[in-house]
């Protein structure tokens, strides 16, 4: 009988077996959700000049040292004005200035427009109602970013803020790793397409659409291989197609029954099976292998098993493919809202709802009828994790929890 | 002078002004990340028959009451077999059975294959090494789902598990609301496209690419309107184009300077401006209006302002458009890792890194040079929120925190 690997050991083997995909250069609009391959170093100061942070009057602060007074308006400076075109501000004068515009030489502060007023009968003068200190409402050159500063590191995850930073420094072509191509194949003579009414003894394919959605959501390009029967030749044909992808996810056919052909057929196709049993509940017969750079993750046919195996192992494999330095699922420590008992033997993953109350993550276990109960997954937003061995936890006990994607909108 | 609205009041007005988009029917592969419009009620029991949960032997548990014994193999039942084709199991006999297959009449338990062994010289018999209780390793008909049970509610967010549930019950066409069409326009004479080297006094457009990325990530279809100058006619043309979308996001041109034309031009285009100042820092001149069903969110040009306004208001507007019943950003309570001081007057949003330690959310404030410092956003994964009024918090004090999308991979 197969000796199941621990979850930790299995995850190590998965991550050791997966190689990051080749680099490619994509546009700024296409790099979201990927990992930056090259660091970004500022080639110039930002701002490049002393910049107004408010609409108002650029002044010499020393002119106002004596209190509120009138100043002569020497210029009006819009954002975008060439700093070298600006005349120095003479004592007793001021320049109307817009947010983002360069200060004229000599000016060292901005009085906000709300604190100025017109001078009756004299359009060329303005009254300052506030005293300002030198530097007030001004961003000095280089105060946001210094030339030579590293703004983004190789390995950084690229989100909207990173895209803004890349744009600000002219990096409109971005080197990242290719998006993983993921094929999904459901197996089993009893499975019919979701659009079909299942005959007696049969069920619709829920694993395929679910695994495809998980893969898309993890940033992969997906290929739906549909359903393969429990028949060697047809299975080999469809598994062979899937092996042309970067990652092939199979559901079903990995238990110990006479019709569980997936492991054997994968081996016959040249796949090196790295393990075929993990001490995880649900999902024990999870089978994982490689052929060249292609990776195969074959999950048991029970939908909850596939869901859990994806969250624990397959997402990590995909994150490694795109170059993440921290591919493993992040775990946090929560507090149980009620009791949780499990039997010995395997690391348990329990559908759960996590919510945050008074700074703590409160974890409520979702009732379930077992590993076919995909509805329990839909009712959860997290997985509570219990160690192998008999576990008897009470309300208020700490528990490890893995927050699932989009947990906050569910 | 404009009296700024509180953040709460402004968010109420945004959500009251936004109407959900019209329904459309899409395929299972296209409904992810949207909101379900129609509930899903199970039309039949799941499983539809008493189902084997293990590969092994379907038995009459009472046959094994006396202990380990040999049974005669009467049938081999694969998953997918028509239950009505199964002969009743006679006392003293067993059927080889695969996971997911229907139990024959009379059988009430499954002995896992690992706990059976062959009988030397008698291929038609098998030895059971385990005693089983009635019901062991069997999912009775209806144990996962009962016909008539509500599995998904109208208003549920659709993720991978929900897609699996929809597939399992044959719902391959799904009614959801249309994806929001979002146009993004940056304004300002000083702004140049990211692929251009800015002349003296000018800066690259970082807001446009950042806001487009945020909108895409929130599930919108996006239209990049580029950059408009601070000139009424050109601005009116581009704002007019943007108003053909469901939501127009503008950056810049909403301060109090002479070149801040956006509010006036929007009004001249028939937009009803609902507010043009919010007691939020950064982002005070946030201007919000509607024209028919179209919505305009005009943010100050400082990149951090746009980033914060999106997270607090625009994401909520988009979630309301797709039909979410809980569009407002979810807030949780964390604990500060260091001191945080702010001045009075406006609700403060501070770039922060949230991490989970011992069941608590620890919030570290990201140092920043101010509202132009988009790099600080890239270094955070959350926003710490301080109330209007003078705030002086110490390490260990509780603080409200808004976890940003993908916070766990950053």
C-alpha cells in the first residue's frame, strides 16, 4: 500500500518540481497579477523641481514674516510650465501657482488660494491672509523619489500601484514570466457535461468548470479538455493533449479501484509520478508528476477534494511558474467560533467562514456532508487546517486558517 | 468655500446614485466574479442513489456481524451504472464497487478495498478483513443535497465553488448583471504619455494606467481615454466620450486653481454634481456626479488620492453596478505596530502593511512623502483608517484597516 506523504513534504516536492516559465515582454496593461523580473530604479528625482502642493500663491516666506500683507502678482504658473522659463521672484512679489507647477526661483512657500483675497481696485495685487513658514505646501525636488532609488524589486507582485510606478518612470514594456497554460480534464464513465441531463447513476461534470474557474482566477490561460471515459486509449489521447500545456489538472481516476487508470496511463505516457498519496483529508489519492517541463496534478473525483488540492498545491505550483518567491499559500492564525473534532491520520482542511472581529480572525466551520458537498465550499471563504492526529478543539481555541481568494466579498 | 462631506455621507450618496446595470445571460465560464441574479434550488436529490464513498466491496453489514469472513462476488459495479439495472445482493454475497457507484439493493455498507483480500484458488470469492457498521462508506441518497433545497441565493458572489455548484445542477446559462464599462481620463497640460520623456516641468501619466488596472481588477471593461489638456473644448470632447460609459473616472482638474476646469465642464455637459469635496485625506476635492445612468468620479491628480478614492468609493460603485448587496469596502480591526499621528479635520487613509500574527491583524504604516508618492502604495497591502479629528495612536492601539485586493500575495 502507498505510504502517504505529509502535506508539507508533498508541497516541497511540488515546488521543487515546477520550473518558472520563460520570460516575455508585455505591455503595461498586460502585466497585472504577474511577477516583475527586473527591478525599477528611478533614473531621475521626482519631483524634478520644487513643486506646489496647493493652488495658491508662491511667495518668499520672509515677505510675510511681519504678518498679513499685500503682494504684487508677478506671474501665473500652471502645471507643466518649464522651470527654466521662470523669472526669479523679487521681494514683495508673488506668483499665482497651480498644484503641481514649479516654484519660481526665490519662492519657498505656497499660500493656499482659500487664504488669499483680491485687492479692491488693484488687479495686480493680492492679499495674503496667512503667514507661512518656508517649505509650506511645497514638495522639494527629489522629495518623493531620489534618482538611483530602487522603487520596485525583481520578484515584486505587480498590482495597480506598481503599474502606476512603472508608468511614472516610463517602463511601458515589462519583462515578466509567461502566463501558465492550464488544461483541465475530468474523467469517469459516470460523468456527463453540465448541459446534459444525467441518466440513472450518472452525474454532471462540476469539477471541470470549477477547476477551470480556479485556474483562470489564478491568472492562467485555460483549455477545457472536457470528459474522458474510464478507457485506456481514449484517456491516453486526452491526457496526451493535456501534457502539451504547462499544467494539466485531472479529476477522478486516481483511487484504488479497477477503473482508476489515470496513474497508469500517465506513466505509460512518460510521466514521472512523484507521489500518489498525501496525508490530507479530503484528497488523499492526489497524484503529482512531471514530463519535461509539463506538470500533472491529478485529484480525486470528489469535488471538495479537487477544490482543496487546488488551494493547497496547484495554486502554489502556478505561483511558482509565474516566478513568485513565496508561492505557498499564506496561513494565518484564527480563533474557532465552535468546537472542531477530527479523527487521526491526515492533515484536515475544513470549509470555513473567516470574519474579523475586534482585531481577531474568527473562524466558523461550515457544516458539510462530506467530500462531494461542493455547496459547503460555496458557503465558505477560508479553509481551517487541523494537524494529522486526533484533534479536539473547543470554541475560542486557536486554529490555522488559509484565507481563500476574494474572501472579503463572500 | 465648499463644505466637505464626511466619508460615510459621501459613500451613501455614491451608492444611492448608482443603479445596478441591466441583466444579461452569460455562460458558466463568463460569470465568475459577478453576482447571481436568480437563486439555485436543487431539482433533485444529490446523490440520487445510495453511493459508494470508497473503492471496495458493497456488502450487507449483517453478513459481517460474526466477524471476518469470505463473501461470494456477485457483481462488479462501476460509477455510472444504472441503479435500476442492479440485482439485489443475496445474503453471503458482495459486489466489487467503485467510488461514486450506486449500491445494489440490499447492500448497506462498503468495505474499503485495502481491507479485503483475494481467496487463493477461488476467484469468485473475496475475504473481508474488516467488520463494518451499516452505512459505513456510503452516502445515502439525498445526503449531500435534498431536492428543493436552496443551494445558492440571489445576490451570491460567484466564485469557482459556485460555478461547480451551478454546473452540478445543469445551470450552464447564468443571469448576472452586465460588466461595468469604465472609461479613464487623465487631465492636465503637464501630463505626457508614459512612453514619452517628459519635458521640463512635466510628468508622465501614472494615474491613467493605475486607475485602468484597478478598474480591470474590479471586473470592469475599460476604455483608456488618454490625456486631456486644461482647455475647455478639448476637455468637453473627451469627458463627453467618457460619459458614454457606465462610469467615467477622471484624474486632475478638480482643485481650486484657475485651470481646474473639470467640474465646470462636467456641469456644462449636463452632469449633476452631487458633491465636490469630501473630508478625506488624501483626496479632498473628490467630485462625484451623474448624467442619466452614467456616473462620473473625478479624483485629484495626486496619484495617492486617486488610489485611495478608488479603494473607498469607486470600487463600491462598481460593486453596486454588478448587483452586490454589500458594496462598501469591508473594514476590519487591526493593531498598530508603531505610533500613528495625524492632524485634525479629515478621515485619514494611510498606506499600510497588514500581516496576521497569533490571530491578530498587525498593521504597519508605510512611510510616505505625501500624496504624490505612489511608491508607498506599492509597498502597502492595506489602508489604515483614522477618524477626522486629531489622532495620536501608539503601538498596540487598535486601528480600522481595509485590506486591499490581493493583500495576501503582496
